[in-house]
C-alpha cells in the first residue's frame, strides 16, 4: 500500500500542466503530419499501404515495374525505407528474370543453329 500523499494541485501547477499540454499536440505542418502517418510503417508487414504496393507491383505489366512503382507511390512513401526496399526488390527480380530469359533465348537459338549444321 502506498502511503505517500500526492501534493495538492496548486493553481500554478495546474497552469504549468496546461501550458505543457498545449506544447505537445503533435505535428502541425503538412510535412510533419504526412511523416507522422508513416510512423506505423516501422515494421510495415501488416500495413495496408505496404501490402497494396506489393499487390500492385506483383500485377505490374512485364518490364514496367519501376514506372508502376513511381506512379503508385506518393513522394512521402517513396522516401520511406520500407517502400524503397520493396521497389528495389521487385525491380532487381524483374531485371534478373529478363536477363535469364534473354540468356535462355540465346541458348535456344544457338542450339537450333547447331542442329541445322
């Protein structure tokens, strides 16, 4: 059991509390508010914006991953490391697939030429 009594709230203390409360109301500028909205994306795995980006990039037309990402993301989201990493992953995967298919096609053409001779 706690026996210490709390000090009475004096008018000066009450006024100090009110002053402090007015100071800490959160972001006031549009930029600050936009950045504050992204606070929930620190881990991001369950964010609807993040999942929406993944779905959009997954359904993007071939060879248009980067342009789809630029069209989808707002400047604030594009600057967020989580979204930037997701776009980089998709673009790198797309490049790898294009290179692999190009190599496969060239190998098939060489194989056909070898059979003709």
